[in-house]
C-alpha cells in the first residue's frame, strides 16, 4: 500500500509555507506502527501454542548405537526366530528418480525391534532424529550401516542432515 502525505501537509505545501521538522506524518503509519507489534505477539503466541514447530514424540527411546561398518548386510525384512530373539528390520538409503530417500519412508515396528539403516547410494548420508530422541549416526558412506534398538513405544521422525529433504518416520508400538 503506497503511503500518502496527510491532508495538512498538502495544504501547507500548496500555500508555500515552510514546514517544521516532524510535521509530515503519512497516513497509515500510526495504524501500521500499532499493528506490527500486535502481529508479532500473535505469531509468537501461535508458535508457542503449536509447540514451537518441533516434532512431537510420545516417549524418549532407549536406543543402542552400533558403529557404522562396511561390507554386505542382510537384506531381510523383520525376522524373529521361535526362541524370541531380537527382530531386525532394515531401512535402505537409496536413490530413486534422481533423489535420495529412506525406504521405507514410514515403518511400524514393535517395541524391542532393531532397525538397521544401510546406505545403498553413492552419496554420504546421516540418520538424525528431528527432536533429538536418539543419537545421530556418523556420516554413512556407501555400504555402511547404523543400527538402533527401539525399546520405548512412540513416534520417531528423522532426516538426513546432509540432504534435508530426506525424511522418514518410525512408529514403535507396544
């Protein structure tokens, strides 16, 4: 919206009067100067009410870190023997249609399941919690893996800190 001078200013200028400093007060400045702080306060209140934009996590996981390793890794999906040993589910980091991604992007597992990420792409990646719910992996080069055991039910959103568009979610059920 263009700012126009006040009617008093225009009248004084037409009469050739010399104006005192501070005489000019454009129409709309007063309302704008009052609305800006109100808009800022309202935005802050809305942000606070929404949790500051952070990712909601139902519970903090108890996860174990396995250092990245090189070499082949199992490609099986969830496996469990009849003796009740640990389930292991694999998430692959792949390139598809010129974009890197976690596959699957959404994974639902039971509490106590081990998730293993393997980098099957030619670029380095990380596995980084959106909310700090688990420790981030080191940079994973091609063929390297990172593992966590999820022992607490909740929703865990994560991303690659190198390629921020790479996002995924793990839902842990009881």
